[in-house]
C-alpha cells in the first residue's frame, strides 16, 4: 500500500503488505500515477540506500 507520495518532490514510500517494511519509490519508477492509500504491485531493486520499488502499478 502507498504510505506516502509527494508528486511535487517526486518520491514516496510503499509499505509491504503483512509487514512494517517501507520501500522508497521515485517518480521514475512509476507505471501508474499513485496516491496515498492506493494498493500497488511493484518490483524491488537494489538502490544506493537499500531496496527501491520500481514498475509500480495500481491494483
């Protein structure tokens, strides 16, 4: 689920279902426009500071 996303700054965080783990998402990793509270599917990839969500789609 999308925990937070700021369109002006182009980033946010997605919380992994069933855990409290947050993953960074950058606007360049979006397939669909997302908003807080949206359920999303995504792929995780290694970034500079940990795992990042990419190919983010609203489900």
